[in-house]
C-alpha cells in the first residue's frame, strides 16, 4: 500500500527519466543526429587510412562487384577453376554470397571504367592473414602508390565510392539502434543515446562500414527487421482488420531482402514467426483456439510467400547451378574446411579472435589495437552482459510483463546469431565477432541497459554518455596508432643510412642482392612458450634490376640442422617485391620467426636469411645471422638411476639411464645423462663416455659435446636440466660379465677434465654386458 499523494516506489533501475516529447526536434534526437555525424566523420577517416582492397576481405568482395558491373551477370562459382587458376576466380568463395549488396554497388559504380582491376589486384601471397602477432607483412595487396594516389581513377575510384556508400548503411544502422532502444525503453532517452554510441563508436563496426563488404548492409537489414519485430510485439493488431497481415507481409519483404544480403539473416524467420504467432494468439483471445491457429498459419503463409517472391529466384538459381539452394556446397569447396572438428581447447583459443573481431581487429584479421584496448573492451562486455542478466533476474522475481518480454527479442536474435557462428566455426575456422553485426542494434541496446545496473540511481542517465565518450576517443585514435602504421610503405635507404652498429661485411646472393647490415641480439627462448619467436632485422642492398619476385626467407635450424621455424615472404616487410627494386637501393627488413611447436629443446637455434626463386624452386644462398637459445622445458623425465655428483664450474650429474639395461656385444648402447647447471658454466665442455673392459682399459667410447653440439654448456643457465644422449658400442668380442662406464666433462683445447667436488675426475656407472646374441634386451 502507498500513502495518499505518494507515487509508488519503483524497483532499482526502473525510474522514468524526465524529458521532452519524443520528436526529431527534441534534445535526444539532436544528440542522436550528432552521433551519426561523428560516425560518418570517423568512417571517412577509417576509409582513408586503410589502403584499397585491404579491409575485411575487400580483395574478394570488390571483384564480385566489378564482375557484376562489367558483365551484367552474377559470377558462377567453380571450385575447380578457383583451385587451378585463382586469377580467374578473384572473388574466391565470396562469389557464392547472396547478390543484393553487390548488385547495388555495381549499379552505383557503373559509370566508372574498372578494366584496370587485374593490374591493381596484385596479391601478396605470403601475407600473414589472421596472424596479428607478426611484425609487418600485413598487406594483402602489393600497392604501388602512384596508382592509388588522389585523384582516384579506375578501380581505386570505384572502391572509394563503394566505401562511402557502404558507410551510409552503417550510419542508418546507428539510427536504427537509437530507434530500437527508444522503442524498448521509451522513457529512457539517454539509454537510447548510449546504445547508439555503442554501435557508432565500435571500432570494428566503423571499419566494416568503411569497406567494401556485405556485412554493413546485413547489419542494417538485420537491425531494421529486428526493430519491426519489436514494434509488432509491442503494438499488436490494435483491433484493425489485417494489421498483423500487413506486418507479416512487411516482415516477409524484409526477410526476403535479408536472404539476398547474407544467409545468416534467415535466422530471423523463427524470431519473426514466434512474435507474430504470440501477438495473434493474444489479440484474438475471444476466438476459438482452432481459429487462432488458422489465423497464425495464414500470417505465416503471407510471410513465406512475400519472402519467396523477393528471394526465391536466388535459391532456384543455386539449385540449378550447384544442386544446393544456399550455394554453401561450392562456398565451402572453395574456402576449405577444418582438418578435424574443433575441441574445447580450440573453441577457447579462438574465442579470443571472436572478442577482438567484435570490437576491432582490422585488415586481414591481422592488425591489432594495443592490448590494453582489448582488456577494456572485455571489461565492457562483461559488465554489459552481467548487468543485463541482473536486470533479467529482477524482472523474473516480479514476473515478466509484456514490455519486459519485448526486451528478450533482441537477446533471442543475438543468441541465434552466436549459435550460427558456432555452427559455421565447426566447419571453418572463422570465429569472428563481426558475424553477429546483423544483431548489433539489439546487442548495443541490451549492453547499454546492462551498464546502467551497475551505477547509482542519480548517475544512471550519464553512464551511456560516459562510455560513449570513451569509445569515441578510442575509435578516433586507432586509425593513427594501429591501422595506418601497419600499411606505411617502407622507404628505400642509402648505404650510408645503415646504422654503424648494424653494418656487416657484405654477403652476396648471386648477383641479385647482398646483405649489408644486421640488427640482432642473441635471444633466449622458453620452450614451454607456444608463442616463442626470434626477432631480427636485415638490410638488403639491390645489386641489379630483376623481373623476378624472389621470396625472402628467415629460418631457424635446430637439432641436427632440422628446420625449427621459418618465414617466407616478399622482402621490405612484404611491401616491395624484388621486381620493384633498383640497383643501389637498401631496404630495411624486420623479421619475427616463430619457433615451431615440435622444435626439440634444449637447442642452439641457428638463424639464416636468404632469397628463394619460386620459379626455379631453388635458393640463391643462405647467410648466417646468429644464434638463439631454446631453453630446456620446465618439466622433464627424471633419471631412472639417480645421482647427485657435483663437478666444478657449476655442473652436476643428476642421474643416468641405460638402454638396454644389459648391453650386448657388438650392439649400440644408449647412455642418457641428466645434467643440471648450478650456475652458468664459464666455457664449452666436451662429455666423455668411456666403456671399460674387465682389465679397466677403454674398449669403446662415445665422446662429444652435450646434445651432439646442439646445446653447448656455454648456453646453460643456473637451474636448467639438460638430457644428453650418447651412444657406445661394445666390441663384438667383448667378454661377458660386469663392466663399467666412466663419464664426465673436459675442456677440448687443454684436455683437462672437470674435477668432482668430492675428488676424482669421472663418475662410474656399472654395466652388465652379454656376449650371447640370443638373449632378450631386458
């Protein structure tokens, strides 16, 4: 009961904000318009700092547009052609995408001569696509500045025009976000402004909206359809004949357009059908259940017929061409599938990419924002999601009312999109957050609602403004601190520009180029780190002009000179192939070589660089650069026979293994020594392994450096444990019975042995030798 003259106290989070009437001349509407203007300005900035064909698979999407523009027909996807001749299949798998976006943009650029596309589409076949941790070589295309400079012309002009038109789709989505939030929460205009800001200043949405791709149109169609569905849920038939019928027809139209935009928008069918069915059931409660069911069926038929009238031709075409109405069979055939279904570890690992690509992972999924930005975005995502769940919990306690149920519609659509992304990721490793952008208007609205649950009541109206301002600052900085630097074209240097500390005696690679400088510091790598890498910088000097595009390589050689990591790419950060070099030019070229997961540790890694001729399939030579240390793993098998014998200079023998335990005359015996460094040894030592006969004279030996020279003692550090294998072969005439093995270390130049701390210069290992070749190795 409430007192006379007092208003009932609303639960936390439900207070009504005072404000002017809802009008485009109202203050919230003007602020929403300002957000859209800022979005457009930022979008133009993102478009200008991103070179043509570098944004979000643009190098595949634009050839689709250009084909429709020049041939007046849709491309036919032929997996065999794409595999055998990629140049004749420039759109790759995206040639199977629904055609609406591409047809619109083809019509908008029909006045431009784009016949120069083949020369513009010089692909960087060695680009680090999907690898944001690498340095440079992020460019998907080899760019020639004189071709792409302003005033734009040809295909460059067409791409710039399409980017601007695509930005209009993004701006419209920002307005739809504002309108959706006002529909869901009509008494909270500041919440709608916060939701609009979350969409407008999402750096990834800006990037996508400023590029040639169908995601921005899909975001608009998906968000607008969601807005219509929510209004149907909140409005009903209002008693007028045919109102839900008209709404069903409108939804059928939007679903048809969505099907021609992106297949994921077909997920709106169950959302729209469910909402129309519920409204029809509730607003016709006076009718018999059978009549209501027939009415619902009729609305469904209307929706289906209109959707089929709009998009049915596309599915029929696909069925005739590919035997699949969705064309996914040929799409997948070109793109490829996973080698095996992902496990939980794969899901968790790729979820990082999902988070980053919702907020901002640019280029070919390889240009990152600063790490701290992703921590902030993760925090915002958690606060928004948890806050929304808190809001749901509070409504659950009071019982959901009709307005509350409408809020769950965007949540349902977002969940359907997320599940569809999971399903697609099961087929192909493409767990990308931008794929849920068709629901971004609803996601932003629910996140804005969630943020408010954490703030005290008096400041709740300002929460969205504060977060929007923060995102605006970040979105404005990222083009300069993240995107533009990755595409800055290297400038050629003079020989005198090579730093004095980096200069080396020139080493030639035939008559093509020579290495004139190296920046490299010896590095120690952790074998337990799956992202271990070696950094180096090489200075190439061009010796002659060449029409051949040689591939530069940097490789690590580990145990037994086995390949332990490598990088192949065009030189000069992957941006200036050798066919563009001129004699005398010097190019600074950084490399980050990842250590292969199967590289044996511990090991001394030898770093080499060189050039490779892809036509002749031969190297022009390899030049040593330096060494890196791959330290032993933290956990190793313990010795079967444990010891604790301390030698001088910080070396301890912890134990040994024998295989087989009983040696046979004439057959190899493996002696595995488990060394530990108490401190870093001062020099390189040799290991001696002497098999003594019954007369205490050596009859076989297995001397050599530790780990066959691949991990000398000069690399050992305090606390490291090194497993060291040596082989000795008892002579075939060795007598049966007890023998001994003496092991230890010595300095090769002086032949001086390392003394034991307790006296002596060797450690004795007992051994039994069998002369009977018929005995089992036991």
